[in-house]
C-alpha cells in the first residue's frame, strides 16, 4: 500500500475511494483515464470542458452507441491526458455495462499498457 509518506514516483495522486492511499506511475495514468471518461463535461466548475460526452450515448442502440463512445473516449483522452498515445480502444457490452479496453503507451517510453473502464 502506497501512502503519502512513501511516494517514490514523479506521477502520483490520491487513490479514489481509499483514504490515505496514493497511486503512482502507470496506476496514476490509469486512474486519470477513468476520471476523464467517467466525468461528464460541465461537472468540474473550474474546467467546464473537462471530461467526456460518453453519457450522451446511453440510450442509443448498441450499434450506434459503441462507435460514438469510442470516438468520445479518443477525443477526451487525447485532449486531457497528454502523457499517453492511444494504441486502441475496444468496447464490450456486458449486460447493462460497456467495458472499454484501452491500450495506451507512455509517450516517452513507448511501453504499452491496458486499462479497462466499466461505464
């Protein structure tokens, strides 16, 4: 468990829903991606354009929703997470959820990582 007392990374932030814990490096980026994609635009009063418009496609037919959700995810990540290059985004429907599988690399290293986000 990482806490404020033992941060070893340049990139870090407080871990969501875990008081006193932090995420670092790749986990920090993965959490940033989650925050970006699950925050509707207009919800951050200091940055009204922050987030994504993924929520607009909730009631669309799956065949229309998925391409639009992927497009919104690409646009939001490209704008708000400059540390990464998106390699691919795939979407799976699981009951009433959409799971985004995002393959990304850190621009400086090229190392590919995967983050899964349930919407």
